[in-house]
């Protein structure tokens, strides 16, 4: 499916220079002179290269349709992750770097979506939000205004995030996996 260069969005998988690329970030720019363009940061799903490309509205790219299948994460085996297909119980081993920055958020038994291109797994989608426990939180500094001051905290998976001042050690919170940000207290 062809789309205009300015319709590219984060998370899109596109075909570019005979490769399959996942869009990480976009920035729409309207310079004083000339036409608007979309600055696109993307990662090659086959070899991991990253690149920045400018697409004008006249440019078209092929948006790739991926098949998705639900899998369950079973365990880690060295630097490989073992997933099981939910209907056939078939197991598949994938390199842990396929998850990128979301890797620490993968939990035992978690349901994930594998994106397949021509039957080959090229990406793993975790749930957008997960629950995690704060294991370490800095003390609040007196005099800071509550509205703007977030403090550093460490989650049970070792990831450092910023949380509001009232969140302390031992609190279960909801975290956005891909932004690595605090969403709210776990209910």
C-alpha cells in the first residue's frame, strides 16, 4: 500500500531502498522557503542499521503489511528468548535485541505480538503499559513545587524512570513500556 511521505507515523513498517524499516520518530518541518517535509528516523528490521531520511509530500513509500501472531514468552536462554505460539504450542527462539529498549519490561508468561514478514519474525510488540514495583526512590527535596518536580526511581526490572514525589519504595505503578514513563499508580 503506497502512502505519502508526510503520512508516515511512528510504528509504521515501510519498504525503503530494498529493505524493511520500522519508523521510530518523525518530525514535521515547514521551512520558510520550499515545501514541508517529514524528517523520519527509522531502523532496518533485518540488520539493525538506523537512518534519518527526509520525505516530501510528493514522495511515496510502500507501507508493508505484516502478519501478527500472538505468542507467550516462556524463558530466556542465553541471549535468546523463547516464545510459544498460542494455538499450535510451537516454540520459537528470537534474539533478545529484537526488543530493543523494551527488553527489561518482558515478563515471564507475558502475551506478546510477533510481527512476521514473509513468515520471518521481525519484531516483538509488548503491551503498551505494564505494572512494575518501585524498589528504590529518591527522597523529595523540600521547596520543590509539586506540579513540576518528578524524582528518579528504580523499578524492579532495573529501569530508572521519573515519578511524582508522593510515590515511594514498594509502590506498584503502571509504566508506559515504549516511552519508559510513569502513567499512574497500579489499581
